[in-house]
């Protein structure tokens, strides 16, 4: 489980192979790679492929090819999250022992039905920073007998983080409010410690029904295992740091610094998605653009 770390700064780019890379990924990868070089640090590539249903080998192969084309190089071996489920399961077990997670059998439909039954129109129900409906708490604190029954019936379940309890325990551990060190735009030009606001996520899923982890858990465990000292990633993942910091405290993992960078947008100012074909690296390459053109396009 333990990977080697050094005293050097360690940065990473951690794409999910569930689509083709676009200009936004190119910016993020170049940003981390150049910052690692400027700091005389290490640069790692990590393949975040826990979503075994959506990730495909051809997307992973394309990541290696596109990054190499951009002139980026990275250390070997590359950590592929799908090969390390045991590490995440161990972390989940630790959280379970702390009683900060609980099983949740809810389907998407059950969640929606519970919200509708509460009398609040779905469109008025609060959503987390990723756009998911805040969990209305069904299956939280259910009696032991009901829990056993559901398990005996073989109903599948996810694990949710009891966010209030987790925050309370994390604060009790540190004896202080939980904060993180941000070096990007949100810090306003000078590194700052910012407070976490995990309540924005409600009781977030920490291990999915189909795999014994989630983005939040896997990324937190891996950044620690790989000795990442400076996490650089898009501003869209800024709020996720609230959850990651709490997990770091609870799991007794080191705290990296964070630099959330601005996002590359299309002409209409929209965030690029994996289906944004005209901004796809493969398309741009096929249209005759060079790596230098790509750098220019992303403002590097
Ligand atoms: N795998 C995530 C993504 O592709 C990025 C994870 C991270 O940088 O923390 O959006």
C-alpha cells in the first residue's frame, strides 16, 4: 500500500478515461507539469478509472498519446485507481469504525420521491456544488432491524458520509476549524487558508453501490499515498476540497496545498465538456494544429 515519497514537491494530473481530452484538460495537464518543473518537483499522471462502467481502454490510451504529443512526460508506473480498490476499502473501513458513514440503499427515484413527498418542488430543493440533489436523509438512522432486513434482502447500498458528525469529529481531532491552504485565484493572488463548507454537499456518497469508493475517497487516499504536496486542478473542483480536507483529518493523512486554476471556456463562456468536439485535442490535431498552437489557445 505504501508508495515511495521524497522531500520534493510532487504534483499530479489525474484525468478520468471516460472521454477524449479537450483544451481544458490540456491546460490542466500543462499547468501541473510546468509548475512541477518550475519547483524542480515530480510530476505524476494518475488514471482515475473507478467508474468501470464509463471508463474505456481507448480513452486511457488516448490520454497517454495526447499528453505525449503535447510534450508532457511523467513518472512510471502510472497509478490506475481500478487496481487499488483494496486501499480505498481499507480507508472506508476506517471511516466505518469511526461511525461517520452509514449505508444508504436509496435509488435516485426514491430520493426524488422523498423530496416530492416533503412538499418542496424538486426545482426548489437545494443541490450540491456538483448539481446533485442534497440527500434528504432517508435511510439515515434507520433501526438496526430494518437495516438487517434490507441487507438480508440483498439490496445494494452506497456509503454516505454523515457530514455533521464527520466535521465535528475532524474539528475535535484538530481542536480547530478545518481549513485548507489555497494558492489559486480564490485566494486573491496570495496564498490563504480558507474555511471548509462541507454542508454544501450534505451527506455525500463516499463509496458507491458498484465500487467500494467514490471520487472523493479515492482522490484523497491517492494524493496521500503518492505523496502529492501541491494539488492543482480546475476551479470546478474547488468545493470538493471541503470534503477532501475532512477525510484527510479523519484518516490521518498529510495535508497538501491546493491551487485551483481557472477553467477554459468556449466562445459562449461555457465550461468545456467531454462532448465539446471542436475543442477536442484529437480534432485540433487532425485539423493541423501544433502543440505550440494548443499552448497559445489556452493562454500558456
Ligand atoms: N479525475 C478528476 C477529473 O477528471 C480530477 C481529479 C482531481 O484532479 O482531483 O475531473
